């Protein structure tokens, strides 16, 4: 049971926000914040009201059913209505419990996605490129903005590593379950015997941290500049434009050399470093909070095999929720990506409810 006071507080909050937003005196700085809060509450307010009236409604129906003078047809209708109300109450209660779950403050943030080729040589780099194209297509469909931070290509035309920033609405909440090992099973172009090879790529999705989220002392940083290597034009290779930033207390290090400007490379490097430090601290806090339990659907373990893309059978399987979609081509095109994400989110919510 959800405490009556909690339900009444939600109704009062909804009414208060409605009044504030209709007022001309509302501060413009907090208007957007109040609008979002009101919009979120609006999605569940009907369930809130039904849940609050459940006890009163059931008592009235039970009174009709227990009344010996009531018409039999009326009693039958009351019983059917009572069953309906009980079923509705179960749904409303679950919806409200999910709404009342502690919110992940990072869910609304933009994200930094890092994809690296894993085991499997050149085939792994080709698969890393496939994954990156998939996230690009998902971003395009959702009208997200994807900005390349750094990229390292392989000789086969794949990607050894790619890091990108994705901006939009609730990016991290959508992509956070993508972190982990993605495995592919297919026949490489170079395979003459038609044998299926297995290779892998790792994906890490980090909430993009702002300066207000994390204060980094300049004295904790060691910044080295060096000459960039690889293709990129004469000015890239003949000036000390590349930057390596090391956070001394944690040992985390970021190198950036894609830009011709040392200043731009440092700015991009700091963006990655800040997000990695922010995620490191979040992971530490999460581990302390969940010492007694292990979530099946993690968001940070990059060594965990989370998904298999099987080309011969045209299927993609998420091992955390035992979900298989026989729509591999559509999935890689970003067409049925939401189906997977929605199932993962619902399962994670179920786990959180069970752990309450």
C-alpha cells in the first residue's frame, strides 16, 4: 500500500504547479523546470485520483453486493465493476510505485558514448563501425545531435575506437543500458570456408558531466602536449597540438589529437575526463548502496557480455532479459531499437520495485 499522505501530496503538488504555470508572475528561469514537473505528474494524475478513491468506491460496491434487498442483476453488475476496479487499482499502484522510485539524476543528461573494438581483430573493428552507425541512425530518428569527439580507424575500414557526444532529451536514460560487451557472430568477408566467426566490441555510455556536477582542481591535473600522429594534414603532424590530460588522484588519463588546435583538444579531453570521473563517483556510490544485491541489468560493467548479434540467424539477443528479436537488420537500422530499450527499462523498474 502507498501511504495516503503520499497520494494526497501528489494531487496537491499537481494543483499547485497548475496554478503557478497559469500565473503571469512565474519566474522565467524556473518555468521550464516547473513545466517538466507538471508534465510528468500529468501522466499519472488520473491514476493517483483513482488510487485515492479506490477504498471509497469498493465500499460502495460491496454495500450493494451485501445488501439482501438489492436486485440480483444490480448485484451482478456491482461484482463485475468491483473486479474491474481491483484490476485497475493493481495497475495504478504499480504505475505510481514506478513514478515514486528514486530518480537517477543523470537520466536527463546528455551522454558520451565510447565504442572500442574488442577480441576478433579486423572483424571486431568492422563490428565497432556497425555499432557506431546504428547509434548514428538512432540519433537521426530521434532528432538527437551527435558530435564526434575522436575517432581511430583500422586498416580494414572499421573503427578501433570512436568517442562521440549525443545531445537531446533524456539521452542517458535511453542509452545507459548499452554499456557492456556486444558480441557478433557472422561470416567475415575474408573467410573462404564460410565459417562463422565470433568477435566483440565494448560500449561505454557515460552521462555528460557539467562543471557544476564535478569540481576538478587544476593542481590534480598533469597536462602533456605532444606531436599528433597519423593522418590529419601537415599542421596536425608538425605542431604540438595533441594533449594528454592525467587526473593524478584517480590515475585516469585522456588523450586527444583530432583537432589542429591544442586548445580545442584540451577542451574535448576535459569533457571526456569530467564525464569519466563523474561516472566513477556514481559507480562508487551505487556499489555502496547495493552491497547486498546485484542488479541483473547493470549500467556500468563494461566487461559484461550483454548482447549478441547473430547474422546467420538474423537475430539479436539481449542476455540480461533473455529477449530475442528476429529483426537484426531492422535493429541495426535503428528501427526496432526502442522495443529493446523499453523492455530493458521495464525490467530494471521491476527489479527496483522488488528491491524496495
